[in-house]
C-alpha cells in the first residue's frame, strides 16, 4: 500500500514511517493527517512488527498545522458535520498512534511545533536532535491546545509545567525537553532516526507478548481520564477559532 505523504519501511520487526509533504516545513494538511491515521491503523493487526519509528524530514519533524489550509475552513463551504469531522481528524490521528500495540518512537529533527508536538506525545518515546526545539504556540494565536494533547502533556510534565508550555509559548530546546520529561533521549543532529531505530530494535528484541501487555497496562493506568477531560477539545478549537481575539492574533502571527 502507498500513501501520498508518507512511506513505510519494514526492517524485520521494526518499521520506519517517514512523512514528507515535500515543503511547507512538513506542516500537517488533511492529506498528511489522513495518511498517518491510516498507517497507524494498518499496524493494529500486525503481529510481525514490534516497534515503529515515526519521523518527518531532516529539515523539520513538523511546523504544525498548515495555517493556510486551516484558514480555508472558514469559507463556509463545508456543512457543520463536515467541519466538525475536519476538526476531529487530528484527534483521531493521535488516538490511532496511541492505540498501536507496538512500541512507538518519534524521531524529531530541527523543529516540532503545535500539532508537531501533539502527535509525538501520543507515542511511547521521543528522541530529539540536539539543536531541535519544541514549540506550542496555540494560545499565542488565540486557540486551545487540542488533538487530545493537553492531558497527555499534563501526564508527562505535570500541571504547572503544562500551563507554562501552553500559556507562555516558550520554545523548548532539547536539554529543556529532556529535563522536563517530554523526551527520552537527545541525539546528534542528523542521527536522530538512527538513535530511535536503535531503541526500537532493543524494544523489538524483548518478548513481544510481555511488551505489549506492559504497554497496554501503563497506558490504561496513565491515560484513564484523558478522554474524559478532552472529549470536546476539537469543538472548543472550532469555537475559539471564531473569537475576535483569535482572528486578530492569527493574522498577526502569520504576518
């Protein structure tokens, strides 16, 4: 099977998923979200693959949501249900990756912004380039953090740090992200995928049934209330996107 914005390379019990839009700093558009969601679902019944590495390009993991495509949502060409489905596409994407039975590892080069942070924190582990950064600017453009990311972020770093990341919109370098528990390892730039694959191979060498049971048990415990507290975050995003403050902040951010 082939996808327009992503490829899957099998290396024995390890798979490497690369997504590349061919420009736009790998910003997520509808096609990329759809492709990556479908890929995650393909792994659900895969008994041969035991670990999956997800990466973007050497220039960026992802610059976040494609703001030009996002702005087109306000043209009124979609019905209410179609628009709601569009807003929830990212939620479904992250949930599909979180639900995968394999160990999943994000390999982050250069930058991960907004949605480019939301997806990696739905995976099990993250490896980041030494000069890369994480950036969550949603509040700066007047909207909430969605894609189910906020409860995952709180679980990883705690409530006070989650507030600081989201409200102050500070860029976090690799050392900062490691110190706060957002990532598990720092690799030299250009070697991030190699480091993530090494972790993946180690995980894949362990007895697979036990690995899957432990992953499911940890997720069931840590994520027990995630859905309950974020079930409407895409609706909130659609609502907040129409606020006057959001419209003004978005124009300033894009200028």
